[in-house]
C-alpha cells in the first residue's frame, strides 16, 4: 500500500524528496484536513500538501533553525533539516512543485509502497 493509517483520520505516505513520512489529516474533526479519494493504492489528496520546516516556517527565527545548529555543531549535526516540500498527490503519483527545496522539485514520481 502507498498509505499508512497513523491514527484515526491521519494518513501518511513516504516522500522520496524529503526521505521521510508526511502526514495528511483527512478527518473533518481536524481544523485543517484534506479531501481523500479513499484509494490506498492510487491515492489523491486535495488541495496541495505544503510542508515547511525550520526557518521556512512563517514566524520562525532565522538564527534559531537546523541550518544554524548544523553550522555551529559540525561534529553533532541534527537529524532534522530546514526545507519546503510542496506537492500534489494524484492517483498514486507525487507531483513536486518548483518551490520545493529538495532534488525532486519540478518532477513527478510514483508513490512507493510502505509497510503498515
């Protein structure tokens, strides 16, 4: 399957651009949720999915991010990084938009199977 049920109303998929799982709330009880087509093999979510981390999060201090930590601690880098991942997930494909900060920006890739 391409999706994992994380908990009631939250699904997750593996993002090859970020090399980690992204969570998508689809239950209307959450304040922000996505429309899901119900297909775990060829999922579609609407609207686009925008993930921001570190200094790309609005209101985040530029001097207090993972980039800063990693520059100041080269011998003990954080397992996190600052980034933007913006995509559409449509019929089992991830269409990465050009504002992504990883190597798959502007590309479309097939979703990968994950273990549930």
